[in-house]
C-alpha cells in the first residue's frame, strides 16, 4: 500500500504546509475536530504531538500545550482512541511526533500496529538514535508501513546528512535553527547557504523546514528554500488564545498562506 | 566486572545517547574527545594539582570510633564533606571545566538540586573566568538558600525554573534546552552520572578519585585495601559511582547504594527510583525512572534536594540488574535522625543527602570484623534550616 506521505510529495513539490498540534490540546477530544478544520483550510499534512511530561526539545508554548493536554487526561492510549475515526474524515497524511519514552512504554510493536490501524503514516521521534532505529524500529516501521522521518539541523555535517537521507522515509525534517521549538529566529540568512549545500547533494528525500516558522513571511521564505514548512508553536499560541476552534483554524491558515501584509510583524 | 561503558556508550542495555539532532555535534565532540583529553598527561597533571591544592584532596578517611562502637564494627567515613565547597561535586566540576577549556567553550551551564553542584560549577567558572549560568528549581532555591547566595557571590547567574515540581528534574530539562539554544559556544557541566553518553562514564571517572584514595588509605590504616562494605547515597549516583569505581573487580566488597524513599516507598512521595521505577528514557539516557503507565515521568519527592530526582545513572541500573550492588532506601525521618546522631556522636554535621548513607547502617547487619566505609558526600551547612525546623517540630511533639 502506498504511503500517504509519498502520495503527497509525488503530487506536490512546493509550498507544502504542514501543521503541528499537540494531541489532546486545548480540550480533550479536540484533536479530531482540529484535523478536520485543518483539512478544510487546505493544509497538506499534519503532525500530532504525543503529550509528554518532559519535552526537552520544546520551547514554552509547546511545553505548556503538553501540560494542558496531560491535565486534560490525555494519554497515548486515549489519543489513539480519539483518532479512531481519523480515516473516515480525511485522506491527508498524518504523522505522530513525540519522545521515545512514550513509545517504549506503549510497547514498540503495539505502537506501530496501533498507528497502522489508526491510519497514521509517519513518525518523528527526535530523541531516537539511528542505531536504535536500525536495531529495534526499522523492521516494525516497514511491516506497518510507517515512515520514520529524521531530522537534520543547520550544523549537521554532509556525511551525516547523507546517512540520514538514506534512512529517512517520506521527507527530511530540517530544523530551521539550532534552537528549541517556538524560537524567534525565523528563517535566518545562514539557511540559504545550508540549503544550497543540500540542493547540491541531490538527496533522495524532499525537505520540510520546521521550528520557529511563525507567519506568512517565514512560511514564504521557507518555501522559497525547501519543499515546505511545518508550523507548530504559532498555531498552538493561536489555539491557546481562542475560546473555540471554530473559525480560528481557517483564519490562521489563511494568514499563513496569503502573502504577508506589512502590519502583522 | 567492568564499571565503564562499552564502545557504544552502554552499560549492558542502559545508557546511550537519546538526544535531539541539534545536540548531535556537541555530544559527538565529547564522545570522541573525552577519553583522549582525560588520559593526556598535561590534563592529568593540572587536574591532580587542582584537586590537591585547590580542593584539598586527598580527603581524610576517618575512623569513626563512636559510631563504630555503636554498631559494633569498624566504620570509616570518607570525608568528601571536607572538600572545598563542601561536597564531592567539585571533583567533577574541576574535571569538566578543564575539559571545556580544552574544547574551547566560552560559556558554562549547569543544573543543580541541592545547590552543591551549582556552587561547585560557579566556583570553577570563577577560577577559570568563564560565564556561568545555573538552572535551579524554584522549590530548591527556597530550601537551599545558602547555596543560592554562594552562587551569586561567585558571579554565577542562577535561573529559577518553575516547571513541573520545580526541582532537579525540571532544572535539568531547562539546562538541556539552554544547550540546544546555545550549542555552539556552550559546555553543559552535568552534575551526576546521568545524561547522554559520555556523561555517565566521564563523571564516574572524575569521581573515581574517591575510591582510589579509599584503597590507598585503607591499605595504610588497616593493612588491606579492601573494605567489606562501601555505602553511598544515590541521587543521580555520582558520589556512589566514584566510591564504587575501583572496587569493580573486588567481588568481596559489598557495594551499597542508598536511595531516598521520602515519606516511604508506598506513600506516593518517594525518590527511590529502583523500587518505584522501571526502564525508560530520561534526560538522554536509558535507565530506570519513575513514571506512570503512559510513560509520563512522575514527580519525585525527598526532603533532600540532592536526591529528589526521578531517574538514576545507567551504571546503577546495570549494577542493580546484575546484582553487583545492593540498593537500600531510607526515609526523610530516618535520614534526619541519622544526621542528628552523627552530629552528636562524631561532631560531624552531614549533608541531608549523605545522612541517607549513614542511616543505612540501621538496615544492615555487621560482623565485628567488618570494615565499613561510608562515603560522606557533603556537609550539612546548607541544611541547617531543615535540621532546625525538624528539631523544633520534635520538641513541639514532645510537649504535646
Ligand atoms: C552532598 C550531596 N550528596 C549527594 C548528592 C547526590 O548526587 P549524586 O547521587 O550524584 O552523588 C548531592 C547532590 O546534590 C549532594 O549535594
């Protein structure tokens, strides 16, 4: 069976908009309605964060969303339960993103199998070492058709980029700067050089940029460099400030995809 | 049995480096260089010279006669409390600051619980004239005020951490986030045998001076370099790792780690990771940690800020599984009583952390011929408020 992530990248090469939202945030049971709204608003791909008590790679906004999700009683088991109807609602590629401990405690095979049954297409585990991917995850990921997406940063060496390109499935996640999520670095000028380097390498995988992509200006610039971008903290901030999700999601997505007006910095 | 990591950075199945990609270069730089740097003659000379003239090593191995007669055996105290800055933490801080200088780092970050590691790091940064930022949970800032003042006096910036239970785990999260944001010029001086490889092995090696000295001193004082028991408290496990290290091949030596069970193992308020936890990943390392069914790390509890941690160094996870070391647990109340007892019988006021090791004497049976070494990891100046409060509560209790 073809993976929905591959299908997306086969059909669309540029301006791919992916949105990250913490599972079980802002309310219990709000993840599926948010996915529906995002789909309707024209988003291309979704990452659902597995809430974790100690998200070391995340800045304050996503940390807070994790806390709220856990206070809402979200667990990985409940989240899968909530996502049961996912595939009757959308054909968009959906990935899960989280910390390795959550997956280990769920049980590896059980996790991959449940992803498959739920219709999850990919997985991003920033703290999973490649070695352990080979020894413990690869066979399961292939068996259940789950794409493991690996990350690179502006400081990743060319040899390592090659290695990661060889093993990443679906795309490569380029962290925009050496920082935690939700940083204010935007899409720095230094990235031009990095992207030039990446382009000259003729990689197998498309590249999606994430971390600190905040508005249409960042999104536009990211898309001028690579195949698309992921928006996380900015979307979560929007959800945090709003009482309901109705209208909020589509307004937010419109603000990202329409060319930037000069007043919203 | 080897107490060092294998070439992949594991002790059996524990350890490893579970880190986000942004830290890959920093961790790889450390992995590739730490042994070469540590084995370099110039480095060793400077390390040993500082330990001797600045820290005040070797620390005494003191025959505690009164305690010995109370327990009808021979008890020595390894006096890490007499180190400059008052605990074993300085051994590691000196080692890592020299290493950071070798690697050309300009900025130093650290986490601290009891404040001893923070003070040690602030001290070596003052000595080497490097910028120093220490993350400390707000709850610990309140209960270890003297150490906060010391860090400030030494020129360090103390950054309060308000997430989670506002203790050591949360301070460590925040230090890791700082490192992610400043990976280029920053070295993270981790204060215990925790974190991604090579930290557990590197910190254990820097602390191993403790057991090296113990052996020499025991040989001098008893005619044999081997004791029957070595007892040390375990938060992350660095003083215990240092106290156990050179006895790795001496199977007759009973190695005993003492965790803090807080209000009791079954109270839900505990920090005894090996009893209340199970394997998982915390702070970049695979090891035992306290967590719920969903894998959320649970809030630990101990009155002692230095032991109030939901994980444990991967070396201890391994020694525990293999049965090479035994791990006991001691409650707040038992540790407090042991601290008073040691103060009154030997005239030594121990750190509340170290008092856990002393309290373990009550839980063990000794032969008269045994030779027991307790690693007295630190002194109690920082805990005076806690001790006085407990004394007052006890006095009130008696009047009722
Ligand atoms: C005096 C003292 N002993 C022990 C510890 C616990 O650390 P470890 O288990 O790494 O020795 C601390 C930590 O702050 C401490 O200050």
